[in-house]
C-alpha cells in the first residue's frame, strides 16, 4: 500500500484505505476498484492523495491510531471549532460551551490510550485528507504526532493529557481570523501575516476567558510559534522561557504542515522536512526534542517507490529506528541487472541516497 497524489491515480486502481467525507460518512471503501467517475468525484471533494494497493505495495500500512477514532476526533474538532463563533455572550461559562471542551478532553484521553496501547514506537502518518477538512484533521494530526513524541520523551500520563488537549486546541485562535486570510492561495501581505499571527493571542485569551482548562494546555495555544532564538511570536521568548509542551507542539505543527499539500504549495519531500527540522534545531525548534523526533519518524513508509542517487528505482522494505532517511530498499530497476530484486541497506551504502518519491515505474 502506498500514498499517491490523486492526479497520478489511473482507472482500475485498487484503493487501499477507506475514504470519508467531511461529516465522517464513508465515500469509498477500501478494496474498491476505482473508475474514472469515482476518481473525478474524489478530486471534486479536494482529496489530494489516496492509498492504493499494487504489485509493489500489497501490505497494509497501519495508522498509529484506529481509523474510526481518527474520524471521531476530526468530527469532535469540527463541531467545537464550528460553534465557537456562534456562541453568544450568555453562553460563556455555560454548559452549552463547556460540552465542546469536555468532548475534546475526553477525546484526548481516547487518543492517549490508543497511542500508549500501540506496539509501534515509530511514527508513520497515514491519514487521507480533504482540504475541506484541513483545519480539523491538522489539529488531530498535530495531537497524534505530539503524543508519539511526548511518549518518546517519557512524559507522564498527566503531562500527555495536557499535551494532547493543548495540541488539539493549538489553532483555536484561527476561528477568529477571517476565512479570506486563512484560505488565501496567494502569498499573504505583511498586514495579513500580522493579522494571522494574532491567532496565538486570540486563542489563548479565548481559552483563558471561556473555560477552566489546565494552564499547561492553554499555554500551548499561546506559545506554539515561539522560537528558541527569540524570533518567534507573539512574545519573542527564548529557550527555557518556552514551555516544553509548547516546544513539542511546535515541531509537530511544522512537520504536519510541511508534509501536507495545499492548492498553492506542494507537500515537501519527507527527507526535506526532516532536513528542515534538523537544520533549524536550536533556532526555530528545540535541539534535543528535534533530535528525538528524527529518531522516531518514518518519512518513507513500506511500499514507497523511490529514485536513488545512482539512478536505480527501488521500493522501501523497512525503516530501522534512529535512521529514518536510510531505509532498506529493494531494487526494481537498474542498469546493473544483477542487482535487480536485491535488498540494499542504505545505512551501509552511504554513497547512495533517496532523491525523490515516484508514483509509477
């Protein structure tokens, strides 16, 4: 099973994972053979990539959380975010408002249990996104990434609860930013960028004024764009002035955002995202936390077709802990015919690197 951009999917392809609409209803079940009509409908609802099954990637890629839990979490965030601006002043501090936050805290508990019960310590993102659902799925993904990273950092269960709740709500302030700015496809003006950056303060103020969340969760909404070098916002904090949970969410937020394609920006190549994080460790991101993150993430899932720097085409077979950019690959095409179907461990072959992902031979 491998993730392929929808524009590269051809008719008669076998879909690998079930697709859902913005309301969590099943659109296309896994195992269905895609026709031109189905592919067109998938494009219409702004799903950019889907998982397919073919001769190179027949094995299932398991999500670190259960698919039904992911859908439930996305719907929980959609309900909460969609209703925030509809609440009247009279609703403040009322049961009507608190129910949304209670649901989010309960969802955080479910996500924690799911992550802690998962035997895998490596993180491979397998969610399929519609741009129509981006804000909500992004919040859930940031929470899941943060949890896996927090677990690797050996945080207590209580700290994980604060972390997950804060990660789910880290972008709540964007509910108060105009949709024209949030959805703009062109580059933002300096004035628009300044307005967008207000979401950190707006989110923190809303959480502080509206609901009795733990301060450890609230601070994440305020600080997730702060940087160790002091060039972040809103307060230009440095190093230990930034809460540790906020540092974790900062990395999770960047990784998910850069890994996701948008209409005005293609998703970054997985190794480029990790290189970006590593090159900015100690400046934009906490050095030690980035170091831990790069040991647990899987940028190339099993079954991914890749181009190698020596001109060969290969399929990823396995990623070993601590070496995310150096997986074991199986050679599919090569000018050296004797190497075809051989496995190569890129940890040993230091002169060979993965230069790109490909979607067909």
